[in-house]
C-alpha cells in the first residue's frame, strides 16, 4: 500500500517541487555506466526522477511503483 502523499494525485504532483534537486541519484547513474548497462528497472520509482535521468542518459528505463498517482506524474 503506497503512502498517501504518493497515492493522492494532488500531492503526487507537488512531490518533486519539494525534493529537487535530486543529486543523490547521480551515483546510481554512474554505477549503471560503469556496468555498461543498457537498461535499468527503477523499483519504487515514485514520480520517475531516476528513470527519467537514466532515460536522458540513453538508457532504456522502466519504472515500477505501487502508487498510480506517482506513475501518472512520471
């Protein structure tokens, strides 16, 4: 069951405004590069910050999350 902030469409849209910049995700992208990954699966992707970062870097990214409102934002 997702946390209410991620499940409510009104709150999910605001989440990234309070969480950016997500510089904590850069090391994970570096690991993917080091492993020569071409695809990543972002489990618990929330609003898709890492999946979008990985996609922008040329990786095929798939995000999975139990909160459909967060997925709608992603």
